């Protein structure tokens, strides 16, 4: 843990490069003092809102068991997101907290706080699934050992309310800048899709 | 006719009954002889929404040391589907004079109901590299596990307290580490410490 918290900058850079090489399509990247606007476009107006919170351990739908304790390989989250009252455009509002514990992830792990700027139907492999929504915007990335980055773009590529309870059913995929992505089935918590009523 | 009227009245009463959610999460709480110290608390509005509470570090000398405290609670009220979920995380925890340590303490409390049923659970709660009385705990800790802390007091690990009637309301409070320090001579409680607390409830 202590060792992980003192990763040399070179190691962090290597992680950054590896993450970039894994990128299938152009996405905004994290560069101190230089931030690109959040991704927009694609997707349709969504006539629902989403709330959720909990925990994700495994990746890419490979089950939902807890990771081994020594790996620290899990994230926890909470969010609320909704489209604005008039759509189009596909503007949205809300917030997300995402806490990554894996010391091998960017910055030795981090806490991310994002402000939602757009909300649409998904454009990835979950496109057409009425249980799923997509949202994104900008946020603050507070890393364990690599400082803090402001105005970092993020996108929840999909958050899907599959069933109640959410454990073992609901799933979420998030991308933060070019340096991080996690996609998995909830190992705790819940994601719910709600009608567009009220302000919350 | 009268029966129809009563049924309609009952349905109407149900429709106008206020649905609500509650959620609360915090990293640490210390009550040392009546002096309370607590890390930021996330409290969900009854109508739903989101609340957070964070601190990079929190410590009360002799009681608890912790880092990277993150508490978040979210929820929404909807006739069709209502839910609240709270999460608390605390890292690099040491409490009870080092008798309990953990790399990460995670509390998750989820409550929900749909059109026909509801529920609550603490799935996702857990410890990462928990050590109690110098002994690593490698298995999942069962709910409401009591451990003695020799010469100091005791602790309840993974303390889970369900709330609600299970018919119209559901809820759960999870305190991952609940330490009670006692006077060695009198047995009276001298300090109460809670680390990793999450609670949520829903009602219709």
C-alpha cells in the first residue's frame, strides 16, 4: 500500500501511456492545465432519469464477486443524472462520485467528482436497451499520489437498471479522460431508472 | 356500491400517501465522554437527490486514525420505483489503540421498492485486510460479529440493523466497526467509535 502510494511519476506515465494505447477511439485526455470539452453528441433524448450507488469489483461482466483483498481492485460510486426539461439539446444535470481503490490505476487510485452536462440514450453496445442511460460532463480528479486535476471530462457510457435488487444485475461503465475505465456488474448497491417527475 | 366506494377511497389514500427515502453515510464518529467528533456526514433529502461528505484525513488521538473518507448517498422517489443507496469508505484505519486496523472499510446500505415488492441489503460491505488483535481476518465477517478487545472493551464488526416493517417500508443501517471502550474497573462505557456507517430506507 505504502509502496503503491509512492509510485514514481514514470510509473504513472507508463500507466497513462498504456491506457492511451488501449483507446479504441479518440477521447479527451488529462493534461494538467489543458482540458478539452466533454464529449457530446450521439444518442437520443432520454425520457427518464437515473440514480444509483454501490460498488463494482469485476470487469467486463465477468461476474460480480468481490476482488481479493490484496488487490484493492474495486470502485464505489454514487450518482444522480437527468436530462434537462427541454430536449433537444441533450443537456443534462446531476452529479457523480466515483472512488477507485486499485493502486495500479491512474494516480494510485483516486476520488472523482463529476458534474453532469449531458444525458442521452447509450451509444455503445447497450444502445437500444431501454433500461440504460448515458451521461457525462466535467469533474475533479483527486488522485492518491499524483495530485489533483480539474475539469476532467468523463462519460458514463451506460448505467443500466436491469432488475431489483441491483447486485448481480445492474451494470455500469465509466470512462474518465483517457486514463481510466471500469465496466462491471454491481457487487453492491443499486441503479434505478425513474420517470421524469420532480427535481430529484 | 359501498364496497366500490371504499376500495376507491383506499386506493386514493394510497396514492396520496407520501413516499419517502432516507439516506445517511459517514466515515467516522467518536463519542469520548460526551465529546463528539465526526467526519462529514452525507444526508439525503427526503425527496431524494444526492449528498456527499469527504475528508482527506480524520483522527482523534487515542481513538481513531483514518484517511480518504468518502460518504455518498443517493435516492429518488417514484410511484413506480423508489430507492436509496448509501456508501461509506474509509482507508488506512486504526482504532482501539491499534487493536483493529484495516486498509479499507466499505459500508453499503441499499433499500428499494418496486410496484409489487421491496427489500434492503448490505451487500458490497466489507473489509480489505482487516486485522483484529494482531490476527489477520481473511474471511468475510458475518453480520453482527462481536470481538473482545482485551483490557479495552469490545467491538461489533459488520453491524447490521434492519428497519421498517417489510410491507410498506424497508431500511438498513450498517456500521462496519463499532467499538465500545470500557473502564477496566467499572465496566462503564468511556468511548464509542463507529467507522464506516451507511444507512438507507424507503417507505410508500
